[in-house]
C-alpha cells in the first residue's frame, strides 16, 4: 500500500479536483484498489464523490461513519477506533472515508497534543499518529489518497506524518511561489520535532503503529495552467504568468528537492492541467470523474474532445506519479 497526500497550504490551487480524478484514474484505468480519505473539514472531495441523497443519509443526524468517528474516540481517551467503515463509490470505482466539518473542532486538540508529543509524551504522540494507525489497517488497498485543507495546521501535519508521499498541486502566481517555501520550512521543522519526540519514548509499542518514523517523500508537482480572472473579467498579464511559470521548476527544486530532500531530482513535474471550463462543475454535479462524463451529464459538441483531452492529461500525471513512487520505494 502506498499513501499519497495531495498537499499545498495555498487554497484553491486544484487539490481536490486533481485528487478525485487521479484516484478514479488509478482505480478505473490502472485497476488499483483505491481508498480516498477526506481530511479537509470543507469536505469538498466527499461532496464531489458522494451522491446527494447519500450525503443526506451520511450527515443527517450524523448517522454515517466519517473521519470524525476515527478521531473522536481517541480524543476522548478511548483509544484507536476498532471498526472502520468506508463508503463505496461506483462512479469513481473506489472507497471513501468521508470527511466531516466537525474535524475543524479537532484542530486545536491535535495542536496541543503535538506540543506534548514533541516533548516525548505518549498520549500526545498517539493522537499525532492517528492517521498512521488508520493506514496500518488499510493495507489491503494499493493506494490511499488524502485530500487536505489549505493550511499548515495540525490535521495536515498528522496526515503528512503518516503518508509515504506528497504531491504539490500549484497554480502559477506569485503567492503560489511563496507558498512553496512555506511548505519546505514547515516540513523540515515538523520532521525535526517529530524525531525528537519519538526519541524520548522508551517503548514504541505503546504507540500502536508498528515502527513510527517520518518517511514522507516528495513525489512531484502539478501546475494548474489556467489563467485566473480579475474583477471585471480581464485576464491577468500573460507575461507575468509566463515569468512565474519559468521560475516554478527552480523554486520547487531549491525548496523541496534540495532543502527538504526525500525525492529524486529529476521528473518531479508530473504534468500540467489546463482550464477545463464547465467540465469541472459538471463532474461535481453529476458526482463522476471528468474523464467519464457523457451526454446525459451535459456534455455536448466540443465538450467531448475536452473530456478526452482531460483523460490524456490525467493519464500522464497518473503514470508519472506511479513511476516516481516506484523509484522512491
Ligand atoms: N482544471 C480546472 N479547470 C477549471 N476549473 C477548475 C480546474 N481545477 C479546479 N477548478 C475549479 O477551481 C476551484 C478550486 O479547485 P479545487 O477545489 O480543486 O481547489 P483546492 O485546492 O482543493 O481548494 P481548497 O484549498 O479550498 O481545498 C473549484 O471551483 C474548481 O471547480
Ligand atoms: Mg480542496
């Protein structure tokens, strides 16, 4: 099993769109057994994957099993949850552990437990390792993908501590360039503190995650090539866009490959995603991957060639990602 975190602390860079389609491509075209874990309290991946009536069943009176049910017993001191339930998505061909808006309430608890954990406190480390424990019970999957909210907060830190790989989706603007250096600074700091906390624990068996250690490796980045619109509908200056596009490989290389490490230095660009206009909302409304959209989902005329184009783009990204994971394993 390989776990892959789709991560960027910058919001709106296409993390969820990439994750949903990539995970579905691995499942449907590469015949992998795939689990998606929605660790973003916004629950956008859950909303895209799960049908509307099923969403109601899951969340009305909190009847369904969500990520909250994994975290809640641990936070209450009842230990790691024993029975896991996953939602099966036919359209995506994968299993999903749905997100939960209540996860935002857990951020503070995880943050204070992290402080205690980095001082060697076992309880603090056990909550920090909640996703590591969860993954240790998902070994029957080939790939587990995490959707994550746009932050350098405690939930994301716990996800990254548990994951084998991370992928950075990024858009092409000055703030995205700056976000890349935040990512490497954050990861390096966390790795050091986590190592220190683990070093203080005498008996690692108490942590119930096998052999806990920081193994997160950088598996590559994906650029969103589309130009965002300013107020009034004017496109951003194309020259500025091209300048930043040219700088991106160097910024990734110096911040992530060189400073953070954990990757080979070649082939880290997995691909680039063009602007796909109405196909993205169409897939969200029909709860289907973009590459499976058909006329009954609203696809007409030139949309059909766009659907095929999207499939080629996501196939390239999936192939490059699998190759990088294999090379780094
Ligand atoms: N290739 C694309 N073409 C057109 N629109 C897109 C594309 N990718 C994403 N979008 C749109 O851009 C918006 C942001 O995308 P998405 O939700 O995937 O980003 P995100 O990084 O997950 O955001 P957040 O940080 O809030 O979780 C969404 O409204 C989505 O529909
Ligand atoms: Mg998202």
